[in-house]
C-alpha cells in the first residue's frame, strides 16, 4: 500500500461525521464457508490505501444495505455507487484511492476523535453484512468476501456476533475489539 490516510477512531460519532462530510444519505478473500462463491449482489472493494479500513468498512456497510438505505439522488454516495457498480474490487479500490472528496471527508473525521492521529495503529475494520441470505465478512485486505453461512436481516446481529465471539475467543485478553452497527436513527 503506497498511499496512507490518517486512521479513523472506532467511535460512532467519528463515523457519523465522516458520512455527514461526504454527504447526507436518507436512512428510510481467502476462502468461503462451504466452498460457496459469493453472491454477485455483494458490493466489495479491495483496500489499497493504508489506514482506510474504516472508510472501506463504511463503504461496504452502505453498499450492501441498499434495500434499507435510500441514497439521496445525486448525493456523494449515490454517485460513488453508480460510478463503481460495474467495476471489479480492484478497480473500485483504484477509484477510491483517487477520490479526493472521500479522502477529505476521511481526514476531517479522523482528526475529530479523541485518539492521537500520530500514533502508529495496527487495528483493522471489517464489515459483516447479510446479502442474499448469507452472512458475509467484508475485509478489504482479502481477495473476496467470506461467507459465514446462512443469515437474514432479522438474524444478522446474532449471526455476526457468533463469528465475532469466535474471533475474540482466539485472543481473549485483547482489548482490540470494537463493534459498531449501521442503523436507522
């Protein structure tokens, strides 16, 4: 990764500020479980910008919640998803890397938190989303989305929690786990 952004703080207020800076939206891989290929409906992008994982997580969350989020016509996110809809994950990463508007919104949000932005970080954001009845882990460092099996909008939180708890169990003394949810106001 050549280009680097300031890391985002794992703070809902910071994430919300980033979304507001980009524009308002109206809220109205290595392998896959069972060897299944991911749904073509999964919106996924690679991460090629250092420290952009928080932004990539937000992009994955909004991009895969199309049935629950009505993007304002002509808004930044509306334009972003329309422009990248037919791109593959690597092309989307290049598009994001060259996107000055998103980089600016990321920088404003990253400097708004309580964490020292000059500190070297080793944390990482991923997104869990339900698409086509499957729970997907979306990690821009991976080559593709990772399926964790069946899920639904009604069971998404519980299904993701099982995967997250299993991950925490591998390193139970770590304080480096944080969960945020994209939700209606």
